[in-house]
């Protein structure tokens, strides 16, 4: 089953969490621990936990998550953190989706049409919020070298990647809100998650694809407990 978002983020086929290529698989970049953008005060998402599969702190991207969920008025930043665990185990250089969920745009190479980074975003699905992570010619910036000047706008840069991913999630929320008025905020979160994983599957306040939600929620509840974060009653 190929699953894709209409807006920005394409998720995995079979089993959730995109499969990783040799070039950017989970754990292939132990140096990803140097990417912590700093501390957020207060960091309401801090858990003190490490992703077993990659050895990366699950708190590494908290500042970016908080920044972009606030920018897009997403009400539950912890759900984004749980999505990142599900998609990449916090490996900034994860590369997956060999099924090419949105095909190969004209003039692009196959290597430019995969899923990238912590949130496994897919520039081939377009459009990209603010053209983040793209070169001026519209092709994705796939720089993984954190010491390169080009990394500042790389699709793999957690700040850029999470911006794109949260924008995509928020876009799905806005879509289901317009289609199905009168639902609760938490219902819209679940509806957007279901739509993100299988676009068009959301058909009402309590009618959506639950597969991806069931995949994400155990991590969400674990992180909420570890952080002392008030879990939403999904």
C-alpha cells in the first residue's frame, strides 16, 4: 500500500517509518548528535531518553519542534516528536521510500525523489513551504555534511526538515477542518494524521485511517510520561 500526503510529507510503505537506504540509514551518521540546536527554556518536550536504534537523544530537535509547531499553530508539539521517532528514529540523514511515492519529477534524478531527514519529507510531492530545502532551480538540496555552508538550507538540516514536515501536517489539518467543520481540536489532530498517512481516508470527525495513529501513539505516550507533559486524550 503506497501512502502519501497531498501536501508535503510522504510516509512509508508497509510497516511505517520509511526504509533507509545505504547512504542515509538510521545509525549511519553517529555524528548526528552534534546537531542539537541548543536548549529551549522551558523545554516542555524534554524526556532524557535516547533512541535505541540510533543512539541519538530524542530531545535533539525539541527547539525546532517547538518553534515550528508554534509558527503553524499546531496544538500538540509532542505528537510531532513522536512522528519523528516513527519516521527516522531521530537520524537527521535518514533516506528512505524507495517506492518513490510521488514519482520522479521531470528533470530530476531518482536520488532526488526519495524521503529525507527526520520527518521523511518528500520534495517530489511539492510544493515546499517557503521553498525550504531547495536550490534556486527547484531541485532538493541533499547536503548531509554538517560542516558545509550548503547544509544551512539542506533538506536534511533538522531545522529545515521539521519546518517542511510541520507545514505539511498543518496543511492537512486545515484541509480536514474545511471539509469537516465542527470537530474538536484533538479530533482534527487525528484526522490530519490519518490523512497525512493515507490522503483522502478521512471522511468525518471519527472516521479516518487509524494505522499510522496506532503506530505513533505508543511513542507519544512514552514521551509524555517521561517529560511530565500532559498527554492529549487521543
